[in-house]
């Protein structure tokens, strides 16, 4: 699924942020758009902290059941 970013979102990047993004991208030898895509992809790939805590709690509470089922 392709998501189109609105012009409003694009306008939210201040000139200073745009310059910083461009300089970092230049430092790593990539296009600013590629760096921005990579940062966003990394951000959304990380699980939310509260989900992680709940998952760990469920696993701990059910450890004996999982052991018996294995």
C-alpha cells in the first residue's frame, strides 16, 4: 500500500530541519528522501513499549502452561 504525504505534512518540516536532514543525508551519501524513509521505517517497525511489557507479562504468567504444551 502506498501512502501519499500531503503538502501540509511536507510544509511542517522547517527550513532548519530540512537543512539538517540534507546534511546528514549528504554525510551518509544518500538522498534526503531515502534517509527520511529509512528513519520512518525504523520508527514504525519498533514495538510500542507498553505492548512489549504486556507481552512479557503474559509470557511470564503462562510459562508453566507453555512448558507443559511443548
